[in-house]
């Protein structure tokens, strides 16, 4: 069983920044798929950014130019740098990894609240 532990959420004012982290209990260098999703109250979970099969990141239009996904294979950790945060970015953010041999896993979620 793979464990994904998220951290970095919190309360931030509009225009502020946060960096989310997702630490995996398994090597991530061979992950087939990785990404971040979010779910706002009363809404379905939606894609924030995803990388599949080593390709380029696929960002949701709503976060392009503001959010950046990155990874540190040595630390088995994925990050989401979020800049210029807006009220509508408020949501629970989930990380996701998929390995061809091991399956698909989700983090526990971390709350991001953008409020003045």
C-alpha cells in the first residue's frame, strides 16, 4: 500500500501564495501519472494539473500562469506552487500518483482557503 501525505495548505489572502507538498512512500521517478486535483464545497473534484507518461504538464485553464507543478525524485515528493491566489481557488486539494504496476493512489487532501 502506497501512502501519500499532503501538507502546505492553509489560509491566505487573495494574491498570496502557497506551496503544497505530497510525499510518497514509494519511488516516484517511475510514476506513470501524477497530478493535483481540487474539490470546492458543493462541486465535483476537478483537475488542477496532471503529467502523464513523462509529458508536459496539463494545467486547467483557470490556473495557467499561476500554478506550477514540480517534483523532487530524491525526496519522492511532488509540489504545487500556487501564486496569485484567488477566492475561487478555495478548495480541498488532493495529490494523485499512478504506477502501472502498483495502481492509483490519492492523498488525504489539504484545505486551501483564500479569503480577505
